[in-house]
């Protein structure tokens, strides 16, 4: 253990005896702040975590991380994941910290913390802040994010006005906490628990619940023991653990953003994960959690139904959980979930009586990209009927591309009658990837033109090199890699080209012949905005594609650096 040697820490309640005690110093990586409202509960929870750390014999040291908030960070919060990662690595490596509590909540706070913990490789435990309470509006459940996408369609149809739109939005966020839907936040906290990095049940406890404070205390206690046991991320994060995560993400109807984040965490942990693992290990699994956006309920019901441990029980029951994976409890995941079966079968279905069969993510490939992903659990019956049920051609459709260069272009032109958009179109957006945006934006879930929505067409197929919000219920083809900005196929696509999507074969191709593609590659590249900050420039220089996790590629080689003593 590192000895505390700086007398000025005594100003913060550390005694002279403790300075020489050899007791472990436990960092609390504080992600909550006024700029990170989804994680702000941690500012209060840290008191409980500190009590747990002290009661177990550790010395708590709380410090801030770079703020991350999805909703008002421009041009996109995706820039912050790698920046918070970088900052946290420097803190955990450069300061005398023996083990760390990673406070998580809003989408990217979870992967950034876990990525940094792997790079440094000191004992680390994840403490979720928990989701908000369920949102209610006029007797109807309204979930964060999802309510926005659904209400926008109602607004376009003329069913509600802007005032009502705002009331629905505010009602969806009734308390402290992160998104109460199974968006990226709840998905990534569930992933942390499935990977074995949280105490069992931690992910889903709503932020204001009594149990949330209790688990903050227990997390504080446990990390002290982990420091003595030297239970580091490298002992927990195995390929088997990551495959368990893919399975769990599938059956909870988790966020499409889990794909780049899981890949990023795996690569920083030195674990081999392949884009095809999503199809191979997840696609055939059913949807079990009836939680928005793929289902009906929200975080409180999910927690009361048993949360992540109950989901893991179902995976074990279905014979698809590797129960031997080690976790922060010092026990295996199989041992952790004994007696934690679902308590509400309306919300968490049994493995053999699911909400949907084959509800996983499908990895697609073709002449427009090497890799893209589709979340099939949100394909509505209406969409399936219109596009995927042509007799003899089930799962196959062809559509005329309408191509937009970024979201401004989409907003300016989507209602332009000259585009002649009908139900046989696929909306395509490019310039939305890590380099093009920069950072990769949640813009692919484009809404059809108002006129189409008024005719009852709520979804068109969409495709893009950006991402979409995990709270979205759009059946989009996302994260196309390589992106147009680095010469990916979307760069040569023209409006009017026909795209053929075959979900059975996992392919997506523009029906354009090779000679014509070669000719178009000589045309000027689509427009790309310049960098506005030093970090944007650095990010563009060092960050890879969504297929590979959009990590700082040069950072991957740094792993287990805590073993390397700082110079001074
Ligand atoms: Fe922060 Fe959803 S916007 S959790
Ligand atoms: Mg998001």
C-alpha cells in the first residue's frame, strides 16, 4: 500500500497516525456535478461510500472527473468519453491511490471509468447512481428519451402541441438519477454489473431509493477488501465476461451504443472481441425485459422485478451464462445470483416464454461499410409487416436512398416535397461518425417527413455512420464503419440509389456497379466541418472507428501501468 506522505491531507480529516498507517487509500472518482445532472446524486452518495470505506479501514479520497452529460454537450458527448478516460488514467496513475470506486450513471461515464481502470489496473468497483423514478403523464408511463421520440411523432401528426410536448418531457424526469428507460445509461450500468464490476443488484436500484444509499455504503466497504485482495480488473475482465455482457444486453433490449462501448472496454482490457460476436452470441437470444424502448415499463418496475441478477438467472436457466466468471465480490457470477430469480414475470419474462424471439443485434456488412449494427428488438410489428414480410422474401427489402450530409442538412430538407420521399425510401445520414462530426453523433434515428407521419408511417428505414440514442425505438442501421469522412462507402452514395438490405444474410448493399463506384470515388468528398477546439483536432487524429470502439488507438498499448512506478 502506498503511504500517505503529504501533511496537508490532514486538513481534510486525516489523522497523523493514519499518515503512517499503511491503510489503503481509496479514490472515489466523482462524476457528479452541476454539469452532469444524471450523476449528481453521487455528490450526496459519496458520503455513504466514504463511511463504508472508513468502516472497513480505508482512507477515502474523492476527486472530480471530466463532466459527461449527453444532452447539452456540443457537438456531442461522445467527445467526452475518451477525454474523461485520459484524465482518469493520469489521476489513478499519478496520485497515490490504491483502489478506486468508479461512480457511474449517464451513458459514457461507465465505459470511460472502466477503460481507465483497465489501463491502470488497480482494484476498481463500479457504483451506479441509479435511474430516476418512473415518469408518469396522465396515467401513462413516460420514459426519458423515449418520450421525446414518441412525442415528436405525435407533434408531427398534430396530435399534441408544443406545450404538451414539454409537459411530457418534464414528466419523464421526476427525480434525480439517470435515464429511467433501458437507454445507454441503464444498459451500461447493467453491463458493468454483468462484467462482474459491481455488487449484485447495484445497476438498477433507482437513485432516490433507500437501497441506493445502502449499496453505496457496501461498495465502499467492499473496495477496501479488494485493495487487500489485489482484485484488479485484469482478473475479472475476460472474454467470457464480455460474451455474458453481449447476451445480457440482448435480453434486456439494451442500447445500440453498447456496441462501441463494449468494444472499447474489451480493447482496453486486452480482451479479443469481434464485431461478429454480436450476431454469433446475441442475435438468436430472446427479449426478456419488458422495458422501454423495446417494451413497456421503466426502471422502478425493472428493479423491483429483480433487476440484473434476475436477468442473469434467466440466462443461466437458458444455458447461455458462463457462471464461472469472477466478480468484485470475490465470488463467481453464478454464486452471486443464487436465489435472485425474477419476482415479477410481467416485467422480466422467463427464458422460454419471451416477449420476442431472436431479438438481438445483427451485424451487417456490404459495399457501403464493413460493419454496421441493427437493434432488432425495437422493430415494430408495423415496420416488420411493411418491410420484412414480402412473401418469399422475408427479411429482405429494397429502398431508394435519400442522402443527407449531417443533421443540419436533414433538418433543412426532410420536409422538402422535391425529395419525393415515400415509404419505399431509406433515409441515410453521413458525416456523423467519430472523425466526420467529430465524435459520432446520435442522429441516425431520423424521423420521416411530416406528411408521411400524417399518413400513419411512423418509421422509415434509416442508415448512417453515426449512432442513435439508446432510448430510441427506431430500427436503424447504425455505427457504419468506416465512416464517410475516412472514405467509407456512404461517401459515394447518391440520392436515388437503391439499397438492398438482407437481414437473413446480414448484408446491406447499394445496387451500384463497380465501375460506377470507382468513378464516383473520384468525385469531391462530402463536406466536413473544421475542428473548433484543440481536443477535437486531437480526437480526430487519434480516434478510430465505431466498429473498433472509437478508442484512442494509441492508448490501447498502455495496460497495467500501475505496476510501473512513477518517476518521482
Ligand atoms: Fe444522462 Fe440519459 S441523458 S442518463
Ligand atoms: Mg445517449
